[in-house]
């Protein structure tokens, strides 16, 4: 990987860590951990493409959620066409243009969490950029740390909580009130 390309990818900081699963509600077979990291890369005349990929051995599910494409300082007033190369539902590689940015009429484009499964390649098909692509890299992992006994205990606890609730009795009518 070239030094410029390595510098273009920016996992700036861990955005959040959320754990789901618990007593009540729909049963989740195991706790789910979701890690979310900032993502950013820049395409220009020097770096015309960038590929985002993850390790194949990783059991986690990775999602790249794009938020914005924008022209940055030094961009010329020319058409900058950015295309995404990814896989479709038949696992065939397809290339789709996602943005046509021009400094004088559309210098940025919001993609509202446009989600892609890695590997994904971004290409600057025309123009000289620089075009900045930003988003989030989300990693979803299933944890198998909970034993069957713990799951049964949680179910018993929720059943006991339901049994402890007193039934609702009808209100008594008061007679002889003037």
C-alpha cells in the first residue's frame, strides 16, 4: 500500500461501543457487540483509487456506511465523477457512479449512511479532485460468552418478575354518597 493511500484511510477514533441483549424483549442467541469507527479517504490525481477491505478470517460482519463526498481545498471547477466498485447479490463485481461533483454547482453530496459490504473500491473516474469520502466502518460481532445456564436463569428471573405482579382488581363502587 502506498504511503499516500495509507494516509488517506483514517480510522480516527472509536465512535461507540454498544452491547445489546438482555432480559425481556426478543431473545437474542448471544450478545451482539457493535463497534463503529470513523472512515475517510481522499481521491485525487495522485491517488485515483482506494480499496477498503477487511481480513477474510474475521468472523465479524463489516459494513461501510458512507455519509458524504465533498471536494476539498485545491479542487478545480471541473466534473469529478466518483464510482464505487463492489459486489452485487450474485457476488459479481459491478461499478456504479455515485457522485458527479463540480465546485461551482455541487461541491458536496450527502449519502445518508449508504451501506456497502467490503471489499469496496472507490475510483475517481474523471476530474483531478481532491475528493474526500467520509463515513463509518461498523463491525458487528456475536459473543458466545453466555452459557446455557445463564440464559435459563434470565428466563426464570423474567417469569418470576411477571408472577410477582399483583392482579388488577376492579374498583369498589361507593354507595350512599349525597
